[in-house]
C-alpha cells in the first residue's frame, strides 16, 4: 500500500500527541496506530497526560483572550485560508480517513469535502453574527442583544468521522472568536494530527495555539477536559453511554455541553412509494461506512403490502455490494473499525435470531483475501422482524438492517418514535399528505426528518443533531453558531431621567 500521502500531511512513523502552538514532548505511553483495513501498523503516537493537557489548555485560553478582540471578518479570513488548505490536501485527507477509519475512498473524500464546505459556511457567517434590537417600554431607552466570544471550546470526536466533526465545531468556533481544544478518538489520532498541522500552518505562530490538540486516555486527558473551568463548552460526539458521563460532569461546574450521541434511524416506506428510489437510499443508508454512522439506517418500517417485494429487491442489491479493501475503487463496504466492533455485530445478529428475528441475508463474517484478514470484515445483514423485538431498539454500530412490516402511516410513525434515540428519519411516499404528516408535530420526533431521501448525507447548511438520547445538540449550519457564543442583553438610557421598568416608583412622593 503506497502511503506517501502520509508524508505530505506531515505524518511520520512517530508523532507527538499534544499541540499547544508547537508539538510538545509528551509524557504518556506510546499508542501504536493500526489500520482497520488489514491490522497493520501505520504509525505511533506519544500520548499526552493530564499535565500536557493543562499546558495546552493554558496556551489556548491565553490566545483566546487576544483572538476575541480581532473583528469577526478578520477571523473569517483565517478560516477562509484554512478552507483553501483543506482543498489543497483534499485527496490526501480523504485517503488518510480511509486508511485510519476504514471507510471507502469516496466517503473519505466526501468527509474532506465537508471540512471545506463548513469552512466556506463559516467565512460567510463571520459577517453575520447578528443580534437583535428590542423596543423598550421606557422613553429614551433602547435595548439590544449582542453575541460575544465564549472561550475555549473542548471538542471530543469519534472515530467514524475523524475530521468532519472537528471541522464542524472548530470552523464555527474560530469565527465566533473562540479557541479550540481537541480530544480525538484514540482509534483515529493521525487524522487529528494532520488536520491540526494544516490549520496551524495557516494560523501561524501567533494564532496556532487556537487549535490545541491533546491525544490521550479518557481517565487522564478526558477527565481533565471535562473538569476544566477554562473550557465553558464541551462539544462531544460519541455513544449515549459517553454522553451520560459528559453531560452531568460538565454541568457540575456549570459548563455547557453540545452532545451528538446515538442514533437508531428508521425509513418508513409506504405502499405508494417509488421502490427503485427507496432501494438506493436504503442500501446507502444501511450499508455505507459499514453501518458505522450515527445516521445509518437501522430500521425499515415498510407497508405490509410491499414488504416482501421490497425485501426481495434489497437482498438482490446487497448481493452486489462488494466487500473488501476500501482503497480499491470498486469496493462499497470496507471493514469495521476493529475486532470489538465485529464481536458486537456477531452478538447483535445472534440476539436478533434468539428473540425471533430471521436473517434473510448476511449475518456472518465476510470472506476476504489473506492480505486483509487482519481487518474485521462482516457481511451487510438484513433481519426480518414481524414483531418489534428488543434488539431493534438498541444501536449496533454495524451494517444490520431490521425490516418491520407496518399496516399504516400511524403505525410507521409510532414505530419510528418508539426508540430511545431521536436523530434521523425518513419516509418514502408519493402522498403529500403523508409526507407532511411525517414532518409535522405529530410525526417523526427526530432532529432530522426527510422525504424521499435516506437518513444519511446531511448538508452543512442545516443544523445537525437529534433529540432524546441523541443529546439535543446542534452542530454545523443554520444558527448553531450561537452555541459557541455568549448572549448579552443591554439597555441604553440616552435621556436625562431614570424611569424604572414595570412602572415602579421608588422613593417618590
């Protein structure tokens, strides 16, 4: 495997796990980084510890105190140049994502494009950090709301989107006047190092500490981040289990959290749906990234009149999904991130069968060439469940699709909502009334609800996030920038008297 692109991204065999404007000589142990493609070592990282974290946090905060004084459009100019650097390195970044996370090259390139897109979005936003003017009840007074930089934003990312989620947060945080402190997944540290090097080179010596990086264990670096009073916001992407730790712990010090947690996403297919369209969306949603997206389609709520026909089409389509090296052009399904993920897949399939589900295709480890046997490859799987068995309500980060027949739109909506998670959802129908009902207050309870497209592939212009155990956070587009700023209400008296609100008379005769 030709890995010359690693050198172009500044990735060597040995790498430091902490950046505070310069790459620190860290105190932690050595992490060997292995590619999920074949299990081979692709580098090592000297991990950071709590003392390294403290130094990175201190530098980030000190730099924030100066950065916040820079006008937002000037901050946006730095982000514009960072986005251009991402463009320059798009091909290499996409291949690095494939090498370290295991997703196919097209998806790796798509993730690199997300970084470019959010930088473009943030540049425009730098001239639109708008507030409000509010009518005052008092004469010769005016009120307004303004937004100000918040501080250092802690960013915790998962392995499955090792560069895009950091970009979603950091590009907005930078134009909002904040510093960033990144704790990436230990499964994808090289992606974090590459992105930090690209951004730091653009920011230059003066501003490079704004993109602090600390790669280390949860018990040391993670705990230090959650408890750090210099970090007013922690944006964390990961499992619901992780969110149950992060949310209360940050709240104890009255910090804010932006949580993007689990998803258990459903597509409802009505009996009038375009099945050709539905099949393409379902396969990409359920099989793409080997089922390792928070927006992966995990449940298919299909009208009983078309359930068998749609299932037959899906089985045929699944048979055409080539499994193998994600670097190869023809591959559609790469490996799971590691053996632990494959064991979770095995357990979920066995549990589904034990609870009454029927495997109609897949369900086993995939056969791959000997050169790939160090990776964890599984077959995309369809499980038919005529009743909603308990495992259906759990998120398994693997390509398992549960097919559940429904008899009506009302039942489809009820089934869609009857899980603890609430991230993404979709309906396929030609009936505008059914579509609008699915999108209404009595329809899907998810943060994302689509019509005639799948559950995956959100654009950066819309706020991304979900409800219930998904955490309630919103990242990326729309007005999600407000999470990275503090709101201030101001009243100005430009008259010579001092009337009080609510008509209060204090000390008057």
